[in-house]
C-alpha cells in the first residue's frame, strides 16, 4: 500500500516563475492538505481539499492555489514566485472525519533563485 | 502568534534513558494533539495522538501526557534508542469543529540519543 506520494522531489525556479507540485494521497484517503515548511520552522497549513473544493485555507496569499481531481490527487500551484517561497512543501492526506490520522508525504523541496 | 510552542530546540539523552519532549499551547479550543517525528529529507511520520478527553495515551515506548489546565503536553520515550534521533513536532487541531485537517505545529525539538 503506497503512502502519500509527491512529485517532484526537488526543483529550482527563478523569481517570478510559476510552479506546480503534485500529490497522490494514501489509498482510501479522500482529503488532502498542503503545508509549507521553511527552514527551522514547523509546517504551516496552506489549504485543504475535499470533494474537489478548497474547504479551509491558512494565512497564505492568493498566489497559492490548488486543485483536487476526482481520483483525490491534488496539485499546489504557486504563481509569481518570491525568494521567500523557498521551502519544503508537504502534502498530507487522511480519510474524512474527526480523529483520523493525517499522513504526510516526503515533500517537494522548492528553491527560488 | 505562535499557538503551539516547543521551547526546547534540542535535547540530548543517553541510550536507554527516558526522553521527555515538551509542548505548550495557547488556544484552549484545541482538542486533539499529535506528535510527529521527522528525519532529514523525509516527511513527518505520525507517532501518537491524544484527544482532550484523555490525559494519557500510550503506544509501546511512547506515552503522551496532556494537562489541559496548564495547556501543556509531553511525549515520553522509554527506553530511548539511537534510532529515535530526529526532530519531533508537536501539533494541535480543532478536531470536534471538523477542522482536524488544519494542524498547527510547533517549531520542533531535535532529539539526539547517544549510544
């Protein structure tokens, strides 16, 4: 049983460019969340998707957007990249409902130069 | 505003001894707490969780204690093993409000277990 898988693992982008990160949730999980982890910090919640809609959003600008597909996989898009967007981007999945464990992928390392 | 705080950036213990990692929170609405372990270049791995209706939860070598009045929780690892060396994150959520997907994390504590 595959866990949460993310791609790409590492990427380098230039300021002003756009990036798309992809996530496949763990089998049986229909809810996907995205987190940003800057160096030396804990992960910060970006947003959560369920039934192909954004259900909750953290304190991130509109440059951060996402999508969820019918097969529950998800994308995170970041436009007009800034140097400060350099971070580890983590995808997390869980079944819908309270008390369910949230599982994380290994993350996508984004470096903006 | 750091709602979840891990005030010790690092902790070093001897193999076989107890490791105690601490976490404080400020939002009294949090009702579900989790601990994750993270190795370099890997995503966080779930360790153990506790609901606010309990004050203790145990899973093998790992025990989490919750003191709601003090808004404090701790993770005990007994006995500590070198393979436990990692960054440990405390996280909290509003489970009953249906917002259990939004985890608020602390900054983490680097645990080093020396052989």
